């Protein structure tokens, strides 16, 4: 978080409803609702991203493979444009009317083959894809069983689906998953008879926890529970695309489970530095989406420049030009875990509850290391740690409610292919430096002490010296 980003966020947290007394009731009511988030310093703020223009080290963005930062995607994109100089920039309509075109179908087929799928349908975003899937695929009488930590878009899609039976299971817990399947089987006669389906929604990598779905175990449990094979998997690969699997093809391909998963969702706006998403499945799945998903039917088809950028990213992956980036991320994350395991301050801070990295106890058993590492501390300390890292030129992001449940805030560290071992070591050192200061404060005043760490004092003093409009006060 740069100085400009930090200032923009701080300005956005000022309560607005008290100054809206003379405004129309529509705006007053909206500001009162927004003030609920401002009181928790949780208002989302659209701000200019100036991180690329300063010397802040990126441990927060979604440019995981550094395709954007390195310029390699831009170069391939320009080459792809040269290969197709006469294609129109606009689509001209929806897929079912005048918006379809050969280049779009070609790219969908290429991506489907890359991931070992039969067919694919490109849509505007991962959010749109989940809405399309859940409004089109589950039929009346079907059930949905889902990991409790699936994306917000999955929850929104499920709310609009025809499936009345929706059962969550504890995150990545195979026993809880089995119990959920058994409860659905025993309570839904048509499903038990094999006349209706169970859609199982999971993610390959969970965005706020950085852990990997135990997909092989879940598939085996589903086969044991539903011998008529009417349990079908939907795997959201948003955070594994480009990072995990052969040439970045995802967890399903890494495990060789292509034939065991009915639907996959891959997004392009993270590691691939583009935009949009693709839903992979067979022809029945694609036809259902184009006939039953309103978000597909009543929207303009993806335009050529968008699809061109996506194809450019896949060109790089197919040519193994991202392989070294994948390997470097694995190396950097491993280096991080080894560094914190051998750091005396980290050990002490973990023992005292000042720091906690849940993945540190299980990373050696994970099928693949992910680029997402959550750092937990005491809830009131989250922003203090971010402020400290900001002062040390590290860009990190605090994650709070409603992105995660109340009381489960954390700092989300994202590793990138263009980070270095030296930067990782400096990050570990900076967090340890902060943890040492917090342990000293707690020792002097107890865990409920009110003395602020140095970086927090600096930031709050800076806030106090600036008017809300950004001008200097006094």
C-alpha cells in the first residue's frame, strides 16, 4: 500500500452521514449504511494504483506470474494483433445473435484442449461465470454441496439457482464432506434414487487461506456415497490457473482428474494478467449455459481485444515461457516457510500468539505450494502490521469483514514470479521486527495495553496533520 493509496483509503473512512442532513433521503440512507463500514475502517475505496510508479515491493497484487510487470504479455499481445489486423474491435451483439465470431470459437477450443476439456465458453468474469453456472446447471430437485469458504460469487449464484437443497461442509474437511453427502442422500428421495444430481462446489486454491482442496479424497468419497454416479464436481480454478499444474493448467490437470470433474472455471484476470473467464465442460454443459444462463444470453459477447489478450497469455503458457515463473513461485514460498521456521523471533511470536501462519505446519504435505500466504495476528493488530510493512516499502493488504468472517481478519501475502529471495528474507525480517516490538509492548502493558507501535503512531500522526480533502492542516 503506497502513500497515495494509504491516503485515499484513510480519507474514505471519514463518517459522512452526519454532514448529509440537508440531502435527499436516498443519499442520507446510503451514507448511513456506508458509515457502518467506515466505523470499522472497512469501507472499500476505488483509488489510483501508483504501486508501479514507486519503489514499493509487490506482495499484494494478482500479477502472480509477473506477465504484466515484465511486459512479456504486452509483447505477445502486440504480435497477436499483427497476426489478425482486420478483426473488428467490437463483438456486435450477444453470442446467440450477431456477436459470435470464428476467432472467439477458435480460442475457446484451444483453451479447452489445453486443459483437457471437451468444450469451453468464455464469459466476462469469474463472478459472471459462477452466476451463469449456478443459474443454468442445477435443476429443480438437485442439491448443492459446497465448501463453506467458496467465493462470494458462488454464494450469489446458489441463491439464484433452482436447487432448494444447499448443504455446506467444513472447509477442506473430508469427514464433514461425507456427512453432508450422506445427509443429502438420506433426505432427498429423488437423489437417492439417482433421478436427480448433487452438484459439489469446491475451489482448487482458496483465495483467503492459500490452501489446496483435497480433491482426490473428495471424489473418492462422492463415488462411495453415490454409486449411481449422480454426484458431479464443479471446481473453481481461479487461483490455480497459470500457477499450478503442467504449464499452469490447474489442479485438476495436475492430479489427472479431468474425467472426474464435470465443470471447471478458469479465470484470466489473475495470473494471466488479462480479463474474463472460461467455463469448461462437455457440449451439454455449454448448451445449458447458452440457453439457461441469463448472464450469458443477455450480454454482449467477449470482444476481440479481450480474447486476443487471453490467447496471448495461453500462447506463452503453451510455449513453456511461464514455466520458470511457476517454478520460482514454488521456490520463493518454500524459502519463506524455511525462513520463518528457523527465525527465533517468529518462533517466540508464534508461541505468544502475536503471529500465526496456519500453512506453516502443513506446507510440506501440500500437493503444491500456492502463492497465497495468510498472516494472522491479534485482530486489532492487523492494520498496525500493514502500516509497519508500508514503512518498510512492502505492499500488503489487510483482509477484513465482509471478505472474511468477523473476527477472522488477516494479512494476505501474495508471492510473485518477479520477487526475489532477498525480498522474501527482508519481508520475514520486517514482520519479525514488528512482532518483536509488539511482544515488548505486551510485556510492558499486558495484551490489553494501549501503547501503539512506532509505525502506527507515525501513520495516525500523519492522518491528524492532514485535512480530509488531502490538504495540510494548521
